C-alpha cells in the first residue's frame, strides 16, 4: 500500500496534487478517491463544515508523515 511522499501546492498554498512513494502522482480528487477506498496508507478522509473533503494523517505521533512536513513537488 503506497504512502504519500510529496505534495504539490497552488499559489494560494492549497494542496492540488500528491506524489506517492510508488512513483505515481495523483490530482487532489484522485487522492481523495484512493484514500476513501483505503488504497493510500496512513491517511483518512475527513469532511469540513462546508462539505469539502480533505486528507488527514492517521495519528501515530510521527511528525515526519504529517502533510505539512512533506516536501513539495
């Protein structure tokens, strides 16, 4: 099961793509869909008060796999 390795952000700082450690790069909607299916290891999908879906790392007390700690692609 692949993990998120890097993230791509737009000019506003919003995540628009992710790179997995298996070499694939996914758009944000593709990443959400794969995470909902349990294909991406270490994350789950949440929904904010406006109905927007987002990825959250599963708690394991490892800061290095937090989405904000990943390098940019």
